[in-house]
């Protein structure tokens, strides 16, 4: 479970890093639209996107292969998160409790993270990608709550 949790967190962080690169490219593109005079320059840092695709692809292939052997179903192997591999009724009950804890956590995390968006006008010059960070904190908080609950009941 620890390994699957760390892989999920790694993929979420890489995805967030990629979204920051897209955010900067979008901001450059918005400047080009404001000023139609040449030279038009839009820069894009492809390193985070490439890293997310490569690492995410490798991890997905590894997890897909393991999950395909266990589930015998393409849909279950591809669409279910790796944390949902229950072998017996006890693990199903632990997963149900962890899902409930994750769901309840979102009731508290969502208003807190939404209210943190009020800070954005104050820090928009120093951290322009702040909304990306806030949005990416939602799955991080949810995954941490799931993992901690799963560890507590296991």
C-alpha cells in the first residue's frame, strides 16, 4: 500500500508540475493576443510534461500489468485506482472505511482550499500559478486521508 500511495502522489505532483508549465505558456499566449505586433513569442517548458508522460506511462504499465493479472478484466484493470485491490471481505471493509474517511475529509478540505483562493490577489505577482497548486491539493488531501484511514484499519 505504501508503494501504491507514493506512486499516486508522484503522479499527482508530476501532473501539477505539468499544469504549471501549461499555465506559463497560456500566460505568454495571452500576452501575444494583447499585443498583435511581432515578435510573437510563446515559451513552453516541455520537461515537466515529458517527465509526467514518461513516469506516468511506466507506472501505469506496471500497475496495469499487475492489476490485469488479478482482475481479469480490462475495465477494472485500467479504471480502478491501484488502492482498490481487495482480496477478501476484510479488505473490502477497510477500503469502504477509507473511502468514507476520504469523502468526509473533502467536506472540510474543499471550503478551506476554496477560501485559500482569497489570498490569490495578494500573491498573484510572486506565485502566479497558485490556483493550480490549490486545485492539485484536492486529490492530495483526498489520497492522504484514504491512505491514513487504510493504514489505521489495516
